[in-house]
């Protein structure tokens, strides 16, 4: 057996374990009965340990070392070695006992956060958050970096991205968005939203979501739709990418948006070609690129007039109260702008400001420029600067998101990058499919899907995010596509 064959076989072993782990995770977050949780944690811990040992094994190290000097490999094989090699080195750089201490601290920290959020008691969470920051700083040192330890953490979610680059994108974006939001509020005409009021039976909402997913081109013979508290999408292996969503009785479009968002992630997963399965390349190019797919379907399709023209009759067939609703009325009502305290409820204009705030705080925390004790006050001050609103307590402020409780520093920027990538990629879609709006209004959403398959999905992790973006759009990350999209759309809706 050649080294290459042995290497591929080794990756398949890891892939099979990861499939099992993903399926157990999916089950845990959808159907697992309460009493099964404790044993499930043990099973997951065991499987994760075996997968981890395979990933940091000397055997894999030798394969990589040998293959990294081989010059007759295909593009995909080279990419696989680059991606797997990086994961191998990152995991290997953390001593096992430090990693074990981290995972124990992580689960304690997460439950402390849950409790602290419930009672809005930051003090309860503070020592745990301190530990998570300390671990992250230690990991950054072990991973290595050139100028800023935060870069080493970003690398986990957005390969190739740096603090410096993020700053150069955020500054111009903030300078455009903050005054634009002020103008919308002071000079704009806010659309009426009464049309969205009402109560909507969950079973009917589910029927609607299934029809939307089908129209998007989601393959139900390679996935399924379930409901959960915090919606997510997961690939549990080749040909099985599952969507979960959440329905709210008196907010019909919350469920539809959530389904389209997760559906966008799922189409990416279903679009990974079989030859990349279990090769280390069977996933999104980055968290940001993944989020570009979900945000594109959620906002640039789902909250636009062409889609709503197609969707209104379907909506009316399930909910007859919308029989006489004009798509234009829905469009305006769905696109109001309100600076809010909570990121996950934010509209597409103010959303990125929430992310900039987190980036600013995270980067300072990791570099020790703010202390954890001051964090709740620093948070409030930043909310006022970015969004002009101040939370009344920490549950609605610094405690609102789970990410920091498990030490996920460096993750938030992916949410913003997703929006920016989406706008830049979508501008290219418009250029290459001139009659896109007409096709979508006729329900031919598959024209978009086919384009995304060809330009984005089929590569998996073959290219790093910036390289992929360059190939798709012909340029590096450029936030002006996003600002143009936002100002055009909302100037029109708010009659500026
Ligand atoms: Co998402």
C-alpha cells in the first residue's frame, strides 16, 4: 500500500468516527430524552477521544511528512494534506493534560453561564470566563502567530484572516453604517408591520417550511427537517445533511427565515461532491463562507421582492389570511430596521455592529487590555457607541451569547464576514444571471443553486476562503458590496 493510500484510509477511519459523533450530537439536540444525557456525554467523550488520538497519531504525522514532499499529487490531494496537516499541528501543539483541563473547565463554564444568564449574575460567570480567556491566550501562544495572538484564534474559523485585515474592513463599514442607521431613524419612513401580526399553528408553519426547503432545491432523500430550540444544520456523513429549525406561534416569518438560513447551510453540505467525502475537505471553506450561504438565502433571497412574489400564493394556500396580501407589503414589513440589544434578533443593517462590538472586546481581552471585571461596563459603553441602546441588565448584555463560555474566541467575526462575502458573491451572481429576479419570481430558485454548486459548493475546503473569494468574484474581500446592497435596499424601503 502506498503512503497516499494509507493516508486516505486513515482519514476515512477518522471520518467514520466523526459521522457517528455528528449523528449523536444531532440526536442529543433534537430527540434525546432528558435521562439519556449523562450516558450520552460519556459515549461522545469516548468517541471524540478515539478520533482525537487518530488525528494526532504518529502514524498520521509520518504520512503527512512524507506526502508534503511528494510532487505528483492532484490539487485535491495537496489541499487535503494542507488542511489535515494544519489540524494535526494545531492539535498536536496542545499538551493532552492541558487540553483535558480545558474541556473540563469548558463544561463547568457553560453551565455557570447558563445559570448566570438566568439570574443576570455576571459575578457567577466571571471566574469561569477568566479561565476561558486564560486558556485561549495560552493556546494562542502554543499555536503561534506573527503579530497578534488573536490571529492564532481567528485561524481556527477563518483560515488566513488576520486582526489587521479585519480592522481594515470594519473601519470603513462602521463609518458608513452608523450614520446610515441614524438617517433611517431620523429621516426615513418606517414601514408598517401589522400584516405580520397573528397566531400561526406550528403544524402549518412546518408545512410551509417544508415547501420552502423543497423550492430551494434541498434534497430530502439526503437529509431531513426537525425542530429544536437553537436551530442548526449538521452533516452526519456523506449524503446526509440535516436541517433543524424553530417555530414561534406568533411570529410566522421567524420560522421561515430560520429554515431558509439553515437551508442555505444545508445546500452547501449537500453540494460537497462524493470524491471529497472523508478526505478532510468535506466541509465549508470556512465558517464565514458557510455563513455567506445561509445569509444569502435568508436575506438576499428570502427577504426580497422576487422571492416574495413567488412565495405569496404558497403562503396564502397554507394561511388563507394572506390571500389578499401584496408581496410589496410583505417586503416592506419584513425589512424594518431597529437597533436591538440581542444579536440573534438583529436585522441585516444593524447585525454587523453587534459583531464589530464583540470583535473589539475579544481582541482586547485576548491582549489583556481590558479586565474581565470591567467587562459588563465596557459592554454597555460599546453598545451605546455602536447601536445607541444600553441593556438594563447583563443577561441582555454581556451574558447573551453562549460562545465565550466555551472559549470560542475568534468565532464572531465569521458572522460578519458571512454577510460581506454573501453581498460580494451575490453581486457576481447578478452579473452572471441577468434575469435572476424574473427566474426567482417564477420559483426557479434552482438557477441560483446551480450557480452556487458550480462556483462555491463543489470545492469544499479545497481553497482557503480568500482564495475562493478571489476565484469567484475576481477580487479580495471588499465591504463596499455590502454597504451598497444595504444602502440601496433600505433607502428605497425607507423612502430616503
Ligand atoms: Co448560520
